[in-house]
C-alpha cells in the first residue's frame, strides 16, 4: 500500500516515451476507497501533441483513468501512446 500523496508530482510518460507531464492529483471512489482517475498537468510539448491550446496562465490538466497506467514506481508509465490518448474519453464525474 502507498500513501496517495507520494504519487503526486511524479513524471508521467506514454508508452512511446513521451513525457506527458506530472501527476497532480487523483480521484477516489468513496464507496470502494479505490483510486479511479489521475489528473496530469501536461508539458507544453504534450499539450501541442494532444491538440490542446495552452492557456496564457497555467497549463492543461487531463484526467486519465487508472486503466491507462501500466506501472507506478519512480515515474508513471502509461500503457497508451500519445495517439491512443487522443481517443480516450474524458473522465466524467
């Protein structure tokens, strides 16, 4: 078991070795107490590759389901490429 705050600010890489950004937060299902989604603040390069426009102040933050993560050690390694991430559905509340 890992304290959830230890997962934050770790770098997230796609399966094709693109630095996506850093994990900023997570969403927990209060009924099961399981993490369901992670929120990743994108780098400028990843923002462009995913087709977003960077805001003047701040950054783009995307929601990734736990199923998109292959492993979580020193970094978060996703099981999706940048192209596959474009087709992922947005996380819903």
